[in-house]
């Protein structure tokens, strides 16, 4: 955001206190574009709880699944324009799915939604069931080279970070694997646990409980930042240079959200993400809490759209 525009936004926070204090005057909603049980839903419910206390107003969570979050995003785009509806906006929905080759989406979340605030960063990790013969990333690559197209990996949908992470793995290693998409991370994890699919490159928050219980085994993480929950886990880039997936989750709303409502959301997010209890819960859920204002989150969205568009076009990932 240009310096003058940023100054204008900061001035808005000071110039409109009365209007901002009048928001909200009725129930708020947070839309999750994923099924219950995954990180997206976890964030929606955590934010609803702490923001509800901050606003002094009930916040309802609604799960509207499909097309890797685009169905939920479309619902927000067409929601009332009073700022009472927010969307848990993950990196993949905002920067990947709408840019798939041949994509014909009802909305482009990265364009048609406006950023409110970042909630936190999310590490991705490659996980297998406890009884899997694969002990490290190198084992999976070797098997894929020996049996092209027979090693399988799951994702919560075409165009998700898990899907494109798998595509990037194949591109960088010259392998061919079978991709199987589900309607959410939880069903994908179930198939891994049942032994019907070999692995998934998942958001750690979606698998943290199963990893801690020993039902899943974490082989590597997809970024070079040590995991506070799983310290000492090797990185994927140590085996495959360039294999890095750093995810994030934010809150977004309609692009034309009224300025007083936006100011109130932003300040509430700034406050709740500073609470130690909120930060602890998000960390235990596999996230690194990090507040970013609309301008900074908007720049992150633009930057990641450019990066993942290059990957999508390089491997010709098509919408289904």
C-alpha cells in the first residue's frame, strides 16, 4: 500500500472512533471454507471465541466447503456489505486455486476479497502412517522412481497447498506420483491412517494430534523455520533443494467492507493475537501466530500469487 494510503488508513483508526465503536450491532459470522476438524476450522472457532469476547458480540462459525475454499469465499463476496461476515482465508485459496490452468471460478478470492489481518504462519510437513515402510523423504523419492505413478499422496483439493507441494516435489525430483483429492484435510488424513494412500504434505495443524499420538509419523517439514511443536524435524530442502512451502491463514472480508467496520476488525485482531493464551492455543495447533495489518497481508497475497502462478504454469496444473 502506498505511504499516503497507509497514512490514510491509520488516520481512519483515529478519526472514526464513534462509528467504529458502534460496530458490530448484531451477530457476526466467520466462514470456514473447509470441513470441521482441520486447521481452517480450528482457526475459525478460536477466532470466534476470542473476537466474540473482544467485540462483546456472538460470532457464528459456518463451514461452507468446496473447491478448496472458493465456495466459502463466494458466500462472503455475496454477503451483506455491512462488514459482519469474515472469511478464514488460507494461502492456497487466495493464491493458488483461482490461478489453475483453465480455472473457471465464480469468484477469485485473492482479488474479490479484501484482507483484514493475518492470523499466523503454518508449517507443512510430509506425514505417513506409523506402519509405513517410508522412513524419510529419500525413501519416498526412491520408491516413486522405481514405481512411477504408483506412490500416492493425498490433498484436500486440486489447487491446495498440499496438492501443489506434491507437484513441486515431483517437478524437482523428476518423479511421477498419483494425486488423490478430497473435500478437506480430515478425510485425507483418514485415508493415510487407513493405509490406502502413502503420504500427504499437510499443514501440521491438520495432523498435530495424530503425530503426537504416534498414529502418524512426521518425516520432514517444508520450510527452514524450526517447528516449535516438533523441534529437530529435518527439512525437505535438505533432501530436495528448493522444496519449500510456507503457508499462512488470515481473515478477509468483502473488498468494499465499510471503513469503520474494517478498523474495528483490525484493532480487535491486533489485540487478541497479543494475548498469551491465544498465542499458546494457536501454537499448539501447529501455527506461528503473527499479526499483519491489511496492507502487509495484501502485499503477502500479491507476492505469493506471483510465486505460485509460476509453479502452476511450469507443471500445467489444471482445474478439475
